[in-house]
């Protein structure tokens, strides 16, 4: 390089403005009057976890946080025990660099019940089953409900307008008295069967984008009654459809989220494609082009209907109590327990709200599961059948 050219390049580097990385910032505060605004008489909340689904930070003494962000970033507050969010617990950054979260103090019992449901697959043909589920859930009166994916009939193989209608129908019908939290299933990932959807990967709502538009972060955490709940997205697209897995970005976030917890905090994980299941050993190997038992990935074959990297996921919880790991997808109420040096590893799947699963000589009924938590200890759970009233 000639001296003049070298000097010119160095001068340009020194004098050109450095583009600062965009951030989102805000305050988490005690919204005593519930108006969504930090008023002069309201106090900020230190030590609350806020995340952009990559980084995990805790608010400082003045309740402040700051995180890297871009237009598509979703920022959420991991609502602490004995607090409830005023308004939404998550926001898309979009055009705003300032997002604050108001929380309302709410004493939560250390003995409570929660529902684990899955596979509502809502469309106009199954609205009656969803309404039956919400009626049963309201009659039980749980503290909260977890819905482990496949919320809608299908977004995988649909064009945008039809997939949007399914999501809008889910939000319109899922009117539970108690709060609910959801994670996406394979049917909630938009356009990922390209041979049927004809949706390009460049579509702004492709894969997780449509779920995020309607329901927010596809993986996140929150707390209730002294228990830390973590929702994971265990669906990964492949060349033909999907397979079970937790990607490296989500796994890194998970490790950071768990690291921010006290070592004694019990953790409940819920996701769609199970971290472990024994169903296929009974039902048998299925060789189907799109959703066969084995997914043929570029990295090699993998089981499609269970998470491929479960051991890596479990490693993130090392040193923390993990009393229950919940899944869906199989349309079967299942309990699978492994004895380990960490104690029992309980992998439990919910049956499907959409209907029973018929295996010929054996029919797996429709329903959901009800658990009771007492000071962080979770009982064996009870199966609640979803039987439809006779017409």
C-alpha cells in the first residue's frame, strides 16, 4: 500500500463517527395505581430480571435496565414471585428505545395448583372443544395454566391470511379467568413446510415470526409462588418440515436465565416437542416423508419427535432443583421418570385438547393435567379427561 493511501485510510477511520449499537432501556417499578406510568410516589424495583432473549440482566438500585436491541427484538420482564405485570410483560422494541414495566404487588400462596394442557389445534371445527376446556379449567380455578404448543390447527403449510385467522381465533377463544402462558408447537411455526405453504424463508413472519406477532416471545421465564417457570421453543425447521431441538441462541439464554436464580429455586420447564418420551417405542417407527420418526438433517439423522440435544438442555440446570419437565406433541398423557444423581427426572406430557389419540386396540383419551405445588414440591399430578357433553 502506498504511504498516502495508508494515511488516508487511517485518517478516515479516526475521523468517521462510530456507529453505536442500538439499545433498549427502561425502568421496572411498583405500579401501585395501575396506570402504567412511573409516578412520583411509586418506587422502582431493583433486582428484577429483564431479557432480550439473548442477554439476561437485573435491574439496578433505581430499577433501571439496558439491553442490546434491534427492530425485531422482544424484551420481557421475568415477573418475580409475589408480583403481577400491569399490562403486558413483553414488548417488541420496534420504534421505541424506552420500554418500562409496571408490576403490581400480589401475595402468592406457596401452595397452589396449575394446569398443564397442550394441542388445542384450534380451528372452527374444534372451537367447541376449546370452550369445553376453558369451562373445565375455570371450574377448577387454578392459579395459572400452561399451554404447551400446537395452539392452532396449522400455520406450517398455510398461506399468511389463513394462518393469521387461526391465531386470531385462538386469542379470541382462550378466555381463562386465571392467567395462562403458552409456547409454540410445530403447527404454530409459519410456513415451515415449504412444499405446501409456498412461503419463502424471507417472509417477515416465517417460522417463529407469526407466533411472536400474536403471542410474544417463544421462549421466556416467569415466577409464581416460589417456583421459576421456563417456557422453551423445542421446534426447529428442517428441509422438509421440523424436528425437536433447542438452538444454540436459546440454549445460551437458558444458561444465563438459570444462572440468575438462587440455587434453591425449583424450576418447571414446559415445551412442545418433549425432551424425553417413550411413546414411539410402543407406537412403532413411522416412515413418512414429511414427519417420519427420523429427520434426515445435514448433520445426520435425528429423532424428529423428541428433542435431539436434551442432555445439553439438562446441563443448563446443573446445581438447581428441576422437579418437573413438561411437554406436549404426542397427544398422550405420559409420565416418564429417570433416577439420576440429581434426583428423579420427571418428563410428563399432556394429552391433547383437540381429541383422543386412537392407536387401534388402545385409545388415549383427550384431557389435561392438574398439579398441586406445596412449598416448591410438586405432586404426582392428576389427569382430567375432556369429555364433551352429549348433544
